[in-house]
C-alpha cells in the first residue's frame, strides 16, 4: 500500500501493517455528538467523498456499533485546531479537539483516499496533527481586478482544504475601492468601476461582504479586511478629492503609462495601470482621519475576526515624518474599534506605532534593504509578525516565463521548489517561533481576472505555503523535504481535478 499523499504534512503519521478500510456506498457515517460544527464537518465529508469517488454516503446517524463506518467526534485531547485520525479495516475515526480540528481531520481523511483495482480505500494508520502557527493566511487582491463573491468563496474552499484559517482581502488600491460604505456612499458610486487594464470594476455590498464572512466562518476562516494607505489611495480621490494629495508622477510612471497606454493618475482620472506609490492621502488634514474613522468603524462592525489591516506599503511619495504620523493615527484608530491592526513591514520603525500591532513582512527569504530591521520593530513593541516572503510565497509571481499570468519583480520566475524550501524561523534574525504569528501567501491581481487565473497561479505553489504555515519545521520530519513534498502534492492531482481546481501541472512535481 503506497503512502497517503497528505498536504500539509501532518505532525505525526504512523502507517499500520493491517488491511485498509474499503470505502463504498454501504459505509455508515456516524456522529457521536450533534455539537456545533460536527454536522458541518459531516456535510463537508459527504461533499468531498462524492466529488472524489462518486460515492454518496447516507446522512449521518448516531453510533450503533455497525461496521464499516466513518466516525466523527469532538473528544480529542489536544491544542486548538488539532485532531487525531485512526483507520483500520473496520472504521475510520476522526476526533477533533474542536470543530476546526474536526474539519481539518476531514480534509486529511479525504486526501488519504486512494484507489486501485479493488476500489476506494484508506490505509490503516494513525495521525496526530496540530498546526505549527496560529495564523495561516491567504490574500486576494480584489482591488486591481474585482473578484466576485462566488470566486472568493471558491478560493475559501480551496484554501480551507489546505488548512488555511485566514482570508486577507486587499479591498482598496489606486485602481478601485471594493466595499460599500454607508457612511461614505460616494466611494462605491465613484471609485469602484475601474481596474487594471480597463477590465471593469465592481464592489461588495454589505450583504456580499457578510456572505463572504459567513462562508469563511463555516470553513473555519476569519476575514482580514485591508484598507490600504497612505499610498495606494488614488481611487479615493475620485470620490473625495479634498482628502488626497496630488499624485507624485515619477519619470518611471510616465514612461510606463506611455508604454502600456494608460492615462496618468491625474485629478479626477481613474488609474488603470500597475504603477505603485504615487498617491497619498492628505496626512496633515483632520478630515482624512474623520473619513478613516468612519470607514474603519463601519468595517470593524461588519468583521467578526480580530484584525483590521491598514496597509502602509510602498508610500514612495510620503516623507518619513508624515508616514509616521499616519501610521500612529491609524494603528490607534484600529485599537479604538476593538481590533488589532496589521500593517505591512515598512511601518515597523514608526515612532507612534500602537503597541501590539502585527507586522506583515513581504521582503525576500534573505532580507534586503533593512526590511528585517523594520520587521523587528513590531516585536520590540509587543507585536508579532506574519511572514509573506515575496520570492517564495507571492503566488502572483510567474511560474512560467511564457505565461501572460504573473509578475517577476521578486527574483523572477518562482518555482514550486523555491516556494517550498524556506523555513519561517530562518528568515529574520531575532524573530523566532514565538514571535511569528503565522504565514500568509498573497495573490496580487494585476494579471489575474478569473477563478481559472487564480487556480493557475496559486496551484500547486499554495500547497508549499500551507505546509510552511501548518507543518513542523523544514527538515524536522522525513515528510518535510522537497522530495517528499513533490510526491505528495503530485498525489493530490486527482483530488484537485475532481474539485474543479485548474492547477498548473508544473514539471517539477511528480504528478500521479
Ligand atoms: C507589491 S508587497 C505590492 C503590491 C503589488 C505587488 C505585486 C506589497 C505590500 N505591495 O502593491 O500588487 O507587489 O506583486
């Protein structure tokens, strides 16, 4: 019996000699409790088994000793989000420490289904598994191109299946504002219809956003909304020009706009190019903070998760003192809403940064330009760090030089191997396991328009990010090696296909 292909690699896996469990339509699905979350986990299991095997299991029943059965329970004694899975010829038992743990155990069970001439089977084994990091994120940029609710929910399905638990939505940028604000209706009336490449726009109503939050919640994911500033704010100027400083149009931005035929981001003109850093809010004007307080308060009320992201990246046209002033005000505004701020790493050395602010690092696996020093600033202020090393897990980097999808600024084409072979505790000196809140894989959407584009860029490299976020350290287990990963991911091809994931069949991966 070949090894089951599990991604992310579980913390402990012991294969038994015994006969496998045979999965067929006579298998009972047993729930030992109807506690919250168990019925959802059972529904997820039935859905996934039907997709993978075509077998439609009967609705779950209370335990009655009948075999063969799949049993779901909530009696695992382990940390948050952990689970235990035991399988033999008679039964498969998944026990969660909580509803999230049970959900993750179900994902593992489905990955473990293999097939041969005699049918569908699950190897006899025992797994004890728990996440390494508490925050395991993916990010979608819905600003450069708007992505509709169905597309976002499709990505939630995919990410939750890899045990991610946070969806960061980059809701605002120069090219568009994507969320309705009752306090500031002009934002979606004036600032939401543009995108990179003039592909049209869009925005989420409150109900749309609530639908995403609820869908994420059923998949044990929080939503982390981002309102970027003080730069990446040109779209705001279309609705509230009085809040925005004149754009800093560099020679480079001018050249680029000529090359790709985009209008310069001048007053009242939508920006549909891919330049960054030219826009800024008016940092010394109180009206700016009245606006931001309205927006953050409304967004906080819509968002059950504990975080609001305030951007802070690439403020190229903002001087250091003004930048500091903005970050100080915003990180405190977020604290006033009862949430914790997350901010890109540039803000780590700002004097006024609120205590406990979380920093998100987007430099390389080997830091350059003092980005490591900035990131250590968050820890000095009692905050922790989310790692998104761009040359490893920016999923919008090209996987193939000849594909129109993807960018190349983070050290060119990013192979799956480069996505995989990095260790979170080795990125920034002085930032260790305890200071790392987690790992997040962003997907910026300059070149992304559709769900198929997302799949092609994200899969399979998203699996490498999942493993960095969930599994023990690189090299700490026989499974935590590139050779093991390329075989395990390869084994997921049939499952991904059955779920409609249009992954890129990179030649580095050992597809089966
Ligand atoms: C950098 S890294 C950005 C985004 C771009 C992305 C493209 C960071 C925080 N900002 O504005 O969309 O590169 O890869």
